[in-house]
C-alpha cells in the first residue's frame, strides 16, 4: 500500500524494473546460441543450408531482442517521466493547498470536513484540525444554511461548478463573508470548495455605495443645479434643481445630447468653446450664459465647471449651474437706483446753491416792483425778472423733488377727492379730443402724503399722457387699495411689504419702447422735440414717490398705451388732515424784532431788506456761534429766523436747540431749500416745525413770520431762559 504525505496526497516510487525486463530475452538468445554451438551438433549436421538457417534464426532472434529492449527502455523512461510529473503535480497541489490565501475545503456528501487548508486559521480563526471531522453547520451563519445546502444539492445533481456566497462565523464571533466556487466529484464522492474572504471588499462596496448614495442625496438636495456631461456631450447626471430650473426631468435628458443651448450659431459656438475649455482640464468659475428652458423661455445662468478625470483621461464634465435671472434683475435695479441717487445728489447740490441765488432775486424783486410802480417801463422789466425767477424756482423745485430733497408735509389725504379735483383742473387743458375716465374704488384708504405735491405729481403724469396722444384718446385716472406682499418686495428691492394706496394714470397712446423704460425717470430725459419739454416731469414724480415712502411702476407696450402706477403709504387712523391754521385776514406785517441767522451774505441782506419793508426790526448773525453770542449778550428778539444748512460745527437745528436752553419762550422759523437736516425724517418735517422753503417771495416770508409769531405781542425786552415775565 502506498504511503501518503501529511496533507493526504500519495507518495510515488520512481525506481524502474528495466533489468528484469531485459534479462529474459537475452537468456533465450544465449540458450539458442549455446545449443547450436554445442559439441557434436555442428559435426552432426553436414548440411550447410541447415547451418545457414540456424544462423539466420539466431540473427532474427537477436534483432527481436534488441527491438524489444528498445521498446521496453522507452516505456520505462516514459513511466519514469510520468511518475516524476505526477509527483511534481502532487507536490504543487500540496503547496497550493497549504499556502493558499483562500480557504480550501473538502467534504463528504454528508457535509463532514475531510480536508481543510491551513488558511482557515487566518480567515475564520480555526486550525484545520479543529474543523476536520466536523460538519459545516457548526461554522456556517444560521441565515445562510439553507442556501448552502441548496448549492451542494445542485452540485451533486450534475451542475459541476457552483458560485455562491456564504457567511461563516469567525472563532471570535464576527461574520466572515466568503465567495465560494464549488464542485462535486462523483468518483471521489467529495465536495471541493474554494472560498475567498470578501469581508474587506464588502466593506469597500458598502463604503462606496454609501458614498454614492450620499453624493446622490447631496446632488438632489443642492439648490445649485448639478449636471454632468460625457465627453460626447450626453447627459450623465441631472439633479432635482436642474429639473426645477430648466423644466426637464432626469428621464427626459439622461443619456441624450445636451439640449439647453439656445438656437443660433453664436450660442452654439460659445458652448463649443466653453466645453472644449472644460474638457481640456480648465476649471471655470462664474461663467455667465443664457440657457433655454423646456418651455422655450431663456434663463440667465452662472456656472462653474471642471473635468472629472479617469484612468483613460476625461470621463465627464461636471457643471454647477445657478439661476441668476432674478439676481440680474435686482442688480440692474440696484445699479439704476445708485445711478438715480448719484444724479439726485448732484441735482440736489446744484438746486441748493441755485435756490440761494433765487431767494435774493425773488425776495427783492417785489420791493423793486413797488418802488417803480409809477414807472411803467421799469415796472414791466421788474415783472419780467419776477416771472423768470418764478420759472427758475419751479425748475429747482422739480430738481429737488427728483433728488428727494424737497420738504414734505405728509398728512392724511383723501385719495378719491384729490383725483377728482385733479380731473377738474385737467379738463380745460386736455382739449375736447381727450376723454377722461375715472375708476375710483369706493372704499379707498386715505394716503399719507403731502397733498400739494401729490396734486403736482398727478398733473405731471396727466400732462405727460396728454402729450402722448396728440391725435386724441382716453385718459384714465384710477385709485385703489393694494397690498404689496413679500414676493413683490423680493422682486423690487426698494419696496417694503404692506398696504398702499394706488394712484394710476393711463393713456391710450402708442406706448413706450422697452429699451427706454429705465430712462424715463432720469432728469432731463425726454422724447419730445427741442423746446417742448424739460424732461423733469417724470423725474419729479419719481422723486416725490420715493421720498414719500412709496413705489412707482411703469407698465407700457408699444401700441398698447402706457400706465404709471404710484403706490403711496396708507395713512394711519391717527393721522390728521390738513388744516388752515391762519385766517385769511391775518396781518402780513409787524413791528417785532427778528434774529436772522444766514451764512450767505446776499441772502442775508435780501432777508433784512424784506423784513424791513414789512416793518420788522432785525438782528443778524453769520453763523450759529455768533447767534449764541448775541443771545448770551442779552439781546431781545421775538423770533429766531435761521437757515438750516450752515458751515461750522452747528447747523440751524442745533442752534435752535441750544438757543431754547438760553432764551424762553423761543419761537423759531427755519428756512432751507434742502432736506439734509435733523428736522426732517426721510424728507418729511417733524411735527411742530415751521419751514419756509427757498426760494420765497416777500409775501411768503410775511405769511410764515406771522404764522411763527402767532398773535403774540412784540417782546419789550430780552427774556433769558428761566426769567420769563409773568403775564
């Protein structure tokens, strides 16, 4: 019986029985030769032919023996080589069995382990000796027993090779996933299994699957659209945000060519260039393009792009796309607002300086007119100067309105009543070929606006509408209650959500081209011929609306007419209506003493002359510091008349506060052509403040002085604070 190795494989004997095989035929040959040559035989045979035959037979026998010897040697050599090869294969299989990193198991048909490779120690923690003689059920995970038994049954039924996965329980208790290849040997009545430890690979697969799922979730949750294109420009990835922005579902685009490029050679060439740049490896940031939605509309897009590299080069191009359509609109609105603010600052500064000059002219022209009243030619010239000054004052008023620097006195104003009165004022000026239609909501809220400025704004819009209908048409004046919500405010950054009173002026004219919509509110912009308009009407309306805390919107299409809508703040119930506090018979002159504080010498001298013509006495100061020195010196006066904007550390508002601490009771009348002062709140006068807006006439000055003084008698002496006379 042959011996076996420690692993169970049989040992082989390579020794050859060649000598025994050769000895037999050689002995026969030598026996024949001996018989022929034996004494007596040769001499008894006298026949030469017989001798020759015997010699031939002997030679054939020798040839046969030699041939046989060669055949046997060859067979012996082949047998030896086969034995060596078999021994080599056995040794090779033994080494594979003993050194394999995979787990090799041999079981009988009942599932008992017959042989176990040494790798079992590394893979499942058991030595081979601990497993041989045991059944597989002792080591297989309970949840995998049925599937394993089924695989073994299928193998025995003729399906030679089986591939399946089973978990074994490691000696320390944790499961080990093994991928098996199994075969049943009918002659041997054995199952042969090779199992590869898949634990690490499973962890990697789980980690990879988790990473992919996480990435997919991030892509789906991203507010930025994620799109990946293959090198052939077919869509590979299409996120939920991409569907929301462009309208296409993932099923409609994945695996198909990219379809978002707007039609036209220029757009296609642009996309080709951008794709080539990304494909070459360039990382692109904030590239702004236009793309086409499913419904055909165009959307503004900003995207970043980068190539995704693989073993064979670029595998895909990843795009992160953001819809910036609304952002572009807001940026455009911001640029427009900044431009309008810059123009407003420039305009307001010019108007302020111009107002000072006009104040001198308008303040003295009345005095001059009275002086030459008996000289018709001189009086006519004075009236021309007066009319020119009025036009200049109107111009600066419009400039200040646009710049949002005009003083406003907002009060509770009846919207329907105001629009009705405006319509009556317009009727004589519009002509018979223009019809007026009123659309007034019955329960329109009162608006919190300066009523006189509202009338001016409506008149400007109506005149603008009239000029747009030279052949006649229909002018519609409309009021209504509107609530501008968060969505509207988001689209119009300057709007505060809330209730507004809507005033609309519409015409049936040719409409305004879209390309000049943003320019219509700019000062001096006009589409009228030379000498037919200043271009300040709409800019004044724009400035008044903004300064009042409202919003103005233009709606117009060519051939469809034009509508301007002003949304002005709704008045609170507590807001008071306009009241005329001065009776018509109130005197326009007096004899009180007035402390005049004005830094501009021309304006100061003009004011002194006007007050003197009205019978008032004056004390003058160039600035706030000098005025306080006069008060501290004990000078008596009845009214402080001060400019608001003055050089130095104190303006007119600060002066009034300091003077009130030193002089009581103190009556104050402010003057200014500008609203950059603490007495204004967003361009609106604080309650209880009296302001004479520049430029003004002597009659305006007289009325406001009397209003500031009221019916109080002129003061006889100075009354420093805390020492007021008792009456």
